[in-house]
């Protein structure tokens, strides 16, 4: 039937075309369709749309075409024209909608239509149907007003002044725009690409000024249309409530005037729409309903968006978990949690994460009680965060719990050592138990509340408590084996205990003496210690030393060396240069620690060691000086090891300026224990400056100086006397010779004088006696030299006793007794010279007499030796002795059997 109707319509169309063509030839009249009539015109101002309705009466079998025109203002200026085709065969009212770019309130908008037929004939136009604009009475009206506009679009704004006035200026958001005339006195502007202002109130101002100068202002707002919900999904935690979420897209601002309404519709139930939040919605589950078809609608003045979703509630279970407890450890932590709600599936799959760290996955039976997981491996004294979530099927997981923080327990290690002091009582020993806590993390020692010290010996146990700030315990024990333990007690809630043990060996009588070594200075980086490994050592070694070296008191430090290693490096930053350190090396066995060896050295030796102490008076001869000094090479205060001594000899001459010397040479003593040296080859009666300094690896230290004058050789032949002595001897001889030559012409007178001065006949002057006279003269001249006697000193006098009995001085002391250190002594003489000494009593004091023996000039058979005895210039007589002083002269025979002494008193001036 339908196909027949289509064929009939086509035939009818052909007939009409043919009839129209034939009638054109036959008649000049034109046929017009009837005038259409607009039945209804409605304006929607907030959307700026006109809804035009008219009746459609299909008189033919083909569709109708209507032309629509829209005119603006009173003169109906055509601003829009369009042809609309109506293909429907049903008769009735047809509605067409048009949206204006200018607000409908600005001016009148009129609509008319006409029917077009076969593109050649048209019906007359219908009457204009007008939507009147606003007529301002006393104040300018502006449109649109208080309206929410769509972001990114263009909009037209108009100002309608009162009748008879005109608009002179329009500004939008304080920006002036070009005026467009749209009616009698009505002006408009166009704003392109509206944007949301960056301020709390998202409003834009529209200002108009009329010809009278009056200014009016309104507000409009810019927003965005509704966003289509995305990623819509629904879950349940306990099968009683359904929670749906979606991505709402762009969020509206806090003070947004474009209020949205969001509703959720359950399509397959009779539930009323549910009001929702912008991105979530919760509603009670429908009894006995497994499959859900829902629709979310977002609506506001700018538009509407919809999203649909279907799901099975049994597949949308997300368990909710809450924490139960956390048990802290050092390298691990145990956590437990509880699953809320009554789920039909008891076996769950849960994930536990640690941050920083990894994720642990495990099965959990929530029916039996809390689920438990052990987190490892962790670092001590480290802060972590942990979370947990569970799933029914492993695909849809519950929400992560809020992360809870926890800090693992600090790792405490106690480095225990001991110092044993033997007591006078062999059954008692004093033990100083020392320990150093090593705690991980910041404020380490603050975590320790105290220490529990325990020890046991011979089946008895003792316990002592020490506060956290103490690291030492003094304990008195017996001679047997003793075990000590130190346990650290923490302030935190950690229940982990940290204990260290050490064994004190039993007292041994004798034993192997430890090896003592001295090593060269350490390197710039520190000490490199090494020792001989011991087979008896089963648990490593311990090296101990004092922080301040060998200084007292000693602050002990130690370091453990593991078994199998016999070397240790100690960095230089922990040691002081120039400080002597002694390292004691102990071997560890199951019965305690035994001292194996000690090593002494410096991290860096310094050259500025102390100066030696010279021994005075200094022994000297005419050609040598013997220096002696005192120096404690084992003094731990020395900044370096003493390897020897450096003796510097400097000859001081009369022409040398102050502080300058000449003829410098050095003598090195290579042995540190040798503390004397004899300098030979010196000139007689010459002043020398000697300095002695200790030698170290780095060079000589501070010197000790002394000045010594050598003596005069009294036994040299007079022919070898120097020019000064020869001048003294030859001067009187030359005077006599000159007088003889001058008096030679007066021989007669001389003969007369000869009778007066000639010695008696029979007396002969022997040549040896003349030689003796000349020698005595020389000796007397030499005795007149300044300081000659004071420099002729004897440190020890060796008297020649008689053959049969020893000679004793007046004070009862043997002659071999050396003088006191304050006395002066004679110059050491040659081997064949034997000085004699006697003691002279000067009232309350004694004076030592030096005797110069002249016996070597004669033989014992010819005559007695003659000796001149002089008073030694040893002391300065007191005022009580200045009146007189007895000087003894005498002769001592070489024949020890006979000794004759003559005494002659002589006053000695004060």
C-alpha cells in the first residue's frame, strides 16, 4: 500500500508540471498558494531566542518550503532570512526557533513567513508578528543584565535610553568599544571572546553614558557550560550502600553564580532522582537488585550534560580497612589491621606498602581476626610510612588507608673494654669496665635511659645500674675468671635488648713478657699498625691507647680488630703531632684478653725538643774540652725520639762582633744514651762557644750553650814561647847589653864598681842555675797575667802519698777526695807532672793551696827540688779575714822518706 501511494504521488506531480506548462501557453494568469499565518510567537529572553509557530496544511503530495524573514526595529530592517523545508506529510502546527545575537530587549524583533511553491510561485507574506523591545522611561536600560555568559563566545550589549535621548559612550569592563546603531537612540557593542576575569567575583561591568551625561552601570558574569561526567563508576564496601564517583572535569569557582544541579537516576527502579555532589553520589542499595542502570545529569543555565553507567554490585566490593597496631623492631616491624563490614567472601587479598620501601602482597582471612604482616628489611632509626588496602577478587581494590608513620628502633652496639689494676692484696683486683655506645640516628645517646651491668665469678652474680650518661663502672673482683655483661635500656617503646659481653682472665704468676717495639713516625694520613699474628687468638685483637699520648691522666681509647687481621690503620685526625703514643695490642681468647706487645711512636715528630742540661764546671785542657750533659731520652713529653746529639763549636775571637763567631764546626754524637764528648785539637788560651742540642728525625732541637776558655801549656820549652813572652824575657837582657856597650869607655870606673858589687871569690854560677833563674822569671811574668790563675782549674786532685802510709789532709779527708762543686781546680797536667796540694787553715775557713813542683828541673842526687806554693784564688775573704792571711812557702823533696817544709808568713792585703 505504501509503495502504491508513492507511485501515485509521482504521477500526480508529473501531471501538475505538464498542466502548468500547458496552461502557460493558454493563459497569462498565475496561481499563488494561500497566505500562511503565524499562530504563535514566543520570546525566551535569557537565551535570546524566538519560537515561531504556524499551521501546516499539506495540500499536495510533496513537501512544503517556507521562507522566514526577521526584521529589526520599527522599520523592519531585515537581519535574517532562511528557507525551511517541511517534509512531514502530517498536518499540524510547526515551531521554528531562532537565536538572536542581540538581546531581544534592545529593540523590536518581527517575524513573517511565506510559502514557496516549485521555486516559481510563492504565497503572499504573512503579517509581521513583533516581539517588542523594552522602552526606557526615566533611566537608560542595558541588556543583557545580571546574566551568565558562556566563556569563549562573542556577545552583543545594548543600551536603551529614554525617549528623546541618545547614547554617546559604552564601555565593557572599563574598555571603550565602537557603537552600533540598532534603533531609535539605541546603541550596541560587540565583544569578542569573552574570558573569565581573574578575581574572586567573576563579573564584568557594562557602562553607558547618554546625551545628558548620565552614566549607568550593570554587571554580567562569564562562566563555562556543564562538563560531561567522565569515568563514572560505582562501588560498595558492605553491600548496603553504593558509592558512585566520576570526573566532573573543570571545577567551578567558589563564588560562581552559575549554579549547577547534579542528579543520579536509577533507570531500572522506581527510586526518585538523587541529588549528588559535583563528583560523587551515594545511595542505599536496592533490595534484591544486582544489576544497576544509572544516569547522571549535570544541568545549569548554560546547558545540560548526561552520562550513563551499568554494573553488578557483587563485582563492585571494595573492603574498608582500619589499623590495629604496630610493633616496632630494629630491622623489621610488624603491623596488623581489621577489615570492616560483613563481607560474604572471608578470604581477601591485601597489599601493604612502606615508604620508602616496597609493597608486600599477602592473603588475609578477615573472619578469624586482624590480618598481620611483617615489614622487612628496614633500616634502624629510620622514619617510615605504611599503608594497606584489600580486594575481594584482586581486580577491584579498596581504598588505601591513611599512611601512618613509625620509626624503627635504633641499633645499639656496645663496645666494651676493661682496665685491670692489680692490688697489693693478691686476692683482689680493681677492674674499670668501660663501654662506648654506638647508636644509629640523630640524638643517639639521648635514646638510652641507662645501662644494666652484671658480672659473675665463682658462681656468684652481681648487678649494678648506671644512668644513661655514664660509660664506666668500677668493680673489685677476685683472682679468678670473671664474666661481665652490659645491657643498654632504651627510652622508647622498643622491647629489643642490646647486650655486650667481656671476660676478665684469671690472674697469672709470671707469664710471657709482652714485646716492646718502637716504630718510626706515622704517615701524613695516620698510623699503620701491624703485629705478629697469634694462633692462640680466637676472637680477634684489641688495640688500646691514650688520647693524649703518654701524658697523665690517661683517657683510654680502644679499637677492635676482627679475627684473621693483624693490621690497623688509625687516621691522623685523631692524633696530635709531637705527642708520643703507646699502643697496647691484646689478643682475644675464650678466657679473656692477653697483652701481646706494645708499640710506641709519633704520628708526626717535631724538631723543637727541649735543650739538654750542661754539667758545670766544664773540664778543659790547653787543647781539649770535655762536655757533659743531662737529658732524659725516655721522657714522654718529648715531641720526638732522640737519635743523638749535635755539638757545635764556635771560636770566639777578639775581633768578632757581638753575636758573631768564627771557625764553626760540628761534632755529632750518634748514640742517644751517650751524654759526654771530648773536643780535641783546640788552641790554648782561646775562648770557645759550645752548644749542645738533641737530634731527632726532623733535625736538631733547642741548644744549650756555654763559653769555655782553654788553658795554657806550662811545660813547653821556653824557646817555643810566643812573641809576647819573648819580649818580656829579652827586654831586660837587651837593656843590660846596651848599658854594657855604653859603659865600655868607662872601664876604669866599672872596675871600681866591680869591687863593690862582685860576689866573693870561690862562688861559681852554673849554667843550669842561670837557666832556672830565667825559667822562674818567665813563670813570675806569666803569673802577672789577668785571670791566668782563675782559668787554671783542677776538678779532681790526685796527691802522691808517701811510700809507707797515706797522706791525710788537715780535715781528715783523703787527698783523692774531689773538691766541692763550688771550688775551682787546676788545669789537668801532663802524665809526668805530679801536683801536690796542702790545706791552709785561715781561722774558721780552709783554703786549698796549689803546689807547682819544679823537681823536674833537677835530679834528686844533686839538690832538693824547689817548689813555689801559691794561694789559690778560690774564695773572697770575708771582712773578718781581711786583716791577715798566712801564705805558706816550702820545698818538697822527691825523696819521699824525708820531707822538709819551711814556712814564712806574709801579710796579704784585703
